């Protein structure tokens, strides 16, 4: 298993992905502690289990959810003021 730091992953993502493409696992560490493991995916399994709905159906579900929910802000000005205060 290849070990790479988070900083090295940021700077050399392509190299890490080449290892994964060859079938190897890559352990990502941060400050010497394990953070994540990158491993090859089984594409056939992934795509077989993934259910994609038609766009119109998915969009109508999104609109229904938005209509049932209450907005967090009264208007766009309040949202802008909130976002500026967070910085």
C-alpha cells in the first residue's frame, strides 16, 4: 500500500490516481495519522446498483421538497448580511 501525506496528495494527485488505477490502495495521512484510503472502485458493481431517475422526475421531487420547506432567510439582503458576518 502506498502512503502519501495530504500535502503530497494536493500537489501530486495524478501520481496517487495512477497508483489507484493500477489496482493499488493509497493511504492518505495528515500529521502522521491515517486519514483516508483511496482504492480502486468496482465500476460494474457501482453502476449496476446506481438507480438514475429521469430528469423530469428528479426535478419535480426537488421542487416538491422546496415547496414544503421554509426559507431560512426572509429575503436575499438578509442572506447577504448573514454571509458577510461569517467572514
